[in-house]
C-alpha cells in the first residue's frame, strides 16, 4: 500500500505543509529536515561513514581475479574482486570488500577495521579484538560468523541484512553489535551479543 501510494502520499504531505506554512516555509522546513536526517544518520551510525573513509585511504586495491589466499597489508580494498582462497587481516591492517567474492574464510585478529558489503564468503568469518570498526552488510557467508572481544570505542559493530548458513555468535564486544533494523538470516542460531540480530 505504502509503496504503491508513495507518490500520492508525498504530494499530500507537500500540499498540506505548503498550506500551513506557505511555499517558502515548506521549502525551508523540507531543506532543514533533510539536513537534520543526514546528520542524525551520521551520528547514530558512524561505521557507515567510516566506509567512505576507508575507500579514500586504500593503500592497495584488488579487482578481478586473485589466485590463492590474500594477506591484507595496510588498508586493502577488494572492489568487485574474486579471491580464490582465504583472506587474513593481521594486527593493524584494514579490509574493505565491496561486491566481492572470497572462496575461503575471512579471519582478522587485532585488525583496525573489517568492512564487507554486498559480498560472499565461502567459509567462516572470524573477527576478534578489532580496534576500529566492523561492518557486514548484505553479506552471504557459507558458514558461521564470530565477532569477539572487539573494542571499537563508540562505533557499534554492524551485522545487517546478511545470510549465514551457520551461526552468528558475538561475545565480549564493546559496544555490542547492532543490525540497523535490518535482520539477518541465520540458519544456525544467533547467540551472545548477537541474539536478536536475526
């Protein structure tokens, strides 16, 4: 109902606002509302803003086919890449994967950041003791996801709109992971701090 009637509802809302505040007032209110919403999203979900920071700071970018496993160095970005193996993110390194496919696992220990967007992982994702930020959004994992003992300051780890054929288990993270209101499909169980994110 709302999708089909969205144009009409929007026209009604605009007309009602213009009738109450006049054309100039409705334009000013609409512009101010847009700025407030953008600032609120930036403030409430800083990990999403961090994605753009990572893109700007890539020290290496992998596109196309990568034969064998990959050990991340610096800030490594996978952009439409296919990794025929696992990805390891060592201490201090960062990984950003967008529209990519990893046939093996993703493991990170004491990494600065791990961000996976619109990607697939053929084995488990295990991220522990992250110091920067973690985001898994629209990711398909053909095994389990484990997030443990991350200390990311005020930036909540995000696990949203993702699919796991195994479980989703989170423990000891500060702060606890969130799903941005986009539940995950978990074939196994969602436990610990991630209980309720499915």
